[in-house]
C-alpha cells in the first residue's frame, strides 16, 4: 500500500492527538501483543504504538511489525510510532480516519 505525501501529512495531523493504544515492552512481539496490534489496526486503522526497547532493537522491531501486520509506518518520533492499515470494513464509530 503506497500513501501519497498528502495522505501521510493528514494522518500525522490526526495522529498528533492520539494516545498509544499498544505498548511493546522488552519481551518484544509475543502472540498476544500481535493479536492486539491486529485488532487495534482493524478497529481504528490509525494507531500509535509505544515501543519500550533499546534503540538498537527499535528499528528491527518496527520493521517486523509493519511486515507481519501488513501496515505502514507513517511516522516515528523517539519510541512512539504511528501505524496505518486500511480496514477491510471500516467501523465508522471506532475508526480514527474521518469518512
């Protein structure tokens, strides 16, 4: 999925007011964490994730998340990443993307 620069800018604007919905600790990507990421992306489409690991593991962990969840990293500031994946059936009352 390729997003235009205008879409990324819009998502960054929306993401500014969001709070992280998933926190990934030192244990990394366990099965329950992946399930929660999948659920959050399906429900909200645009989510913030806090990754509480060392800087050396951060980039690899983020690449693993985007590959496994089939999502796109819109922005990363420090240990917080903004992720987007379009829902198959958007839930108007839960989605962070205005329609």
